[in-house]
C-alpha cells in the first residue's frame, strides 16, 4: 500500500459510533421481541427481532455509506480515499453486526433461559437487587435494616 492518508484513521471512530448504534438497535429489538414472547423459544424471538432490526440497521448504515461514497467524487486525493475507506468500513461493519451480534444475542438468550449462573452472562453478582444486599447485610451483621430505617 503506497498511499494511506492519516485522515482515514478518523474513519475508525465513525465506524465505532455507527457500530455501537447498530448494537443498541439489535439489543432493543431483541428485548422488545422477548417482551412480546415471554415464553417463546430463542428461535421464535430471533425470528421476530432479526428482520426488524436488520432493516433498521440497514437503513442507517446504507444512508451513511452512500453519503461517504458520494463524497468520493471530490477531486482531492486524501478526501476521496477517506470517503471510499469509510464507506467500505460501514458496509463491512453492517455485515459484521448481522453475522456476529445476532448469534451472540441468541447464545445469551439460550444461556439465560437455561438458568446460567455464569458471571459473564448473569450480572446478579454486581447488579443484584437492593433487597438482596439488605438481606445479606442483615444476615452477616445481625441487624434488621427495616427496623433501623
């Protein structure tokens, strides 16, 4: 590679922001589908969430990529390289989100449905309910927190 302008490194931050937005959309659609099908299987939730999320993510990614590809008509070399590079980054980011985020959500949902106590899947160890912490403190100290409050 003979010419790779420094401006292209800014594209990494652009793709991080758009990728994070895509992940938020996917997780939100997954949560909404899980609320609609509280007793559904992971496959049923995925069948409900994936098309909706993929379409939303496609629209946001495509409009951004088209805007960058449209900038490629600029006669300034580094700007053209930046535009094409960012357009390609966004296109590949969308594909990675589709091929990695949804399988990860499926695995996460299956682990939660199976009652996994894995600290990487179940966050009760750090984000447990306040009542659990109060009960633990009362057990360890012999105090009744409800009586002292």
